[in-house]
């Protein structure tokens, strides 16, 4: 996983034209009502049949990234003190699917 920069993960050195990228950030609302990043949550990549394909932890800013194949995917997010959250996403070579996940 690449390091994070202000506003999201850097795509420096990534040939987006040749990759189908799914990336995003896991957030939760804190006691003051602010959205804060969730560090060390786990985001799983499941194929269209629900089969496990990959898993990555979020970084200190709640960011994650997958290099996937074209098609429909499910992101399953597992975070402390939160129910699992599933989000559908479509990956396509030549584009970056940005996903914000609230837990």
C-alpha cells in the first residue's frame, strides 16, 4: 500500500491507464460529531460471488488501496467497535474508483 498524502493516496508511479484501482478512506463520527479516519481497520475485497480475494489494513489516515480486475466488487470493512460494512464498487482499467466508507 502506498503512503498517504493530504487529500488521499498518491498515484505517483502508478500507471493508471493500465490498472483498475479501488481506493478510499474509512471514517467514523467521533463524540464531537466530526468525521475522523479509522486506523487499522481491515478492508476486504470480495468478488461478485462473495469469495475473498484480498485484504488490507487502513493506514494512519484511514486510507486503503486495491489493484483489481475489471468488474463488480464488494468491499467489506471490519473496524473496532463497528458492525461490518459492505459497499459495492465497479473497477475499470484506466480509472480510479474512490470510495468513502462510514463505520
